[in-house]
C-alpha cells in the first residue's frame, strides 16, 4: 500500500512539470510563428547587369585606342605626350580590359597564354577600328580648318594638316624595321613586368606608360638618324599614315610598322618569362579569362 502511494505521489509530482514544459514550448512556438517575417527584397539590377563582360572589354579597347591614336596625331607623335596618355588610359580602363590598346601587346599576351585567342582577336579588331576612327575625326577637323591666305603664307603660316609619319627612306628599310622591333621588345618587356609584378594600379600604369615613352625615345631617335619614324603600334600606324589607307600597301611599310612590332612585342613577353624563370600561363594573367 505504501509503495502504491509513493508511486502515485511521484506521478503527481512529475505530471505538472511536463505540462508546464509543454505549455512553455507551445507558447514559444506560437510566439515565433506570430512574429511577422520581413519581406524578402531582391537586389536591384545593376546598370550593366546581364551585359557581356567580354563585350565591355572590347568597347574599352576601342575607346582606349581611339584616345591614344588621337593624342599621337594631335601631339605630332611626341613620346612624352603619348606616354602620359597611356598612363591615363591604363588607369581608366585597365580594370575593364587590361588596357592593351596595341596589337603588339595583345599578340604578346596571347602568345604567352595570358589571354585566349577569341579575346585576342576581338581586341585587335577593336583596336584597329578605334585607331581608324581617330584618323577619320582628325582628318575631318583638318579639312574643315581655314586655309591661310596668300599674305599669311608669305609669313610662313602653313595649312593645317594631319600628322603623318615620315616615309621610309629608300635603301634604309631594314633600319626602320629593326628600330621598330627593338622598341617593341623594350615596350613588351615593360608591360610584361607590370603584369607579373603584383603592383598596384598606379604603379602598373606608370610602368606601362614610361615603358612606351622609353621605347619611343630609343626607337624614334634611331629611326630619325636615317630620316624615318617610329610608331610602335600597328593600329596607330594607319592613323599616322605609316601604312597607307588609300594607295596600294607597301611591303616594307607593312613589314616595318605591323609585322616588326608584333614580333618584337612577343619577344619582349617571352624574354621576361625566361628572365623570371616561370612557366607560361599561371595564376597571374593580364586579364582573367572566364571563357
């Protein structure tokens, strides 16, 4: 009898506790369910969301090459102006495309497996179109400029004309060819250095800009000794009429201002890889390829 009473007392002691616990849990669950949920908000689409990143890079190369070619024409090809213009271009569009704005850099980056063939082809097309647009705009303005009258011409005032590179002197073609190649090697080496060394954007921009400035000064002075000019950009060679757009293409002009800098730029990229002792490709690419 005493055992049954103890058991019943034990049950009566534990039962309220269980009921209380159940009630508390139920109240908490109801309270949690009763709490209003904040409405989920979707992130507002960005201005360029959904656009192709590759297309944006092509447009950036088009704009950058147009600006560089325009500066080359308006500054009469002065290396200092062109070099500082390239610094500004790298700072502006470097994050978008890598700011090649030069086929010799694009081919060098492709040859050393830093960009894909599809991206390289698109870059070159955009660069040539940008340089040609600069030529059209500059020609339109020089054509619309007022011509000096006879009295002004007597005092030495000349008609406004678009800047043109000096024609290659007869019998000196190889000297211009070598000057372009040498300058392209120096410039390709500088750009490859800016890519591989993990510097900040400002340091990379000045390395690239001053690399072009140095290359133009060396190759330009060498070419001027024999009466020629240095361009170091196959796209801009059309803008400054180093390679003619209207008359028949001259073999030596094509070899000197298109083929030679591309070969030199590729040599510069490979040379830096050899000096660094690193394999081609790797993690430090000029432009990260998503394709």
